[in-house]
């Protein structure tokens, strides 16, 4: 009687909500990187203070190049589209299994980055303030949450394909 089973309808709704929850911070992250690519300095007052707040590498005085900022923004937009496609909110020409595999790979990247932020190695590599404080308080936990949510979305995507 139903073209789509009632279980699938519930899964789509659940996955759509999870996709939106993931896409919101990813969109903000992409927008910030594009903003930095055009020369924006928030949350700092100049290149040096911005670099120390968002990159934090030892001795950093300037922001990464515009090309690097735009590359990150583009990659994050691509990940956001994968997320929205898995949530059935964006039409994709790719197989659901491929989308789920890509989401799982990105989940591992986010989880690795999130865990790395709590290591002494990372603290030695990125000691500049306020980055070190912001990373421990916001950036690394956000990476862990996004990574975990992406992993759930990837597994749900495989289960509903």
C-alpha cells in the first residue's frame, strides 16, 4: 500500500533532523573560512591576533593564505552536501553507500582532530593563546560531536540503503 515503508519514513525524518543538526555548524565553519579567505580577521583585531585565535601554531603571525582558507571552505561545503544528501535533503547523483562511506571517512577525520586537541603533542604544536584555550574548550569538543554525529549518520545511511 505504501510506496515507502513506514519504517523508512521514520528513518528519513530522523536522518533529516540529524543532517540539519550537522549541517548547521558545518555551514558556519565553511562561512568563517571563506570570510578569512577574503581577509576577515574576526575573532581577532588584525591578522596576528586572528591567526593566534584560530590557528594557534607556535610563532604564527599571519593567517593562512586565501587559497588555503577557500580550500577548507570548499571541502566543508562538499561535506555539508554529503550530509544533506544522506538526510534526503539534497539530491545527489552518488549511491547512498558511497555517500555513507564518505561521511564515515570524514567522521574519522573529525574524531581524530577532536582527540588530537587533548594531547600534549597538539599543545606543543599549537601553544598560542587564545587558540590553546579555545581549542580545549570549543574547537576540539565540536570536532568530537560533529565526528560522532557524522558516524551515526553514515551508519544510518548504510542501514537505510
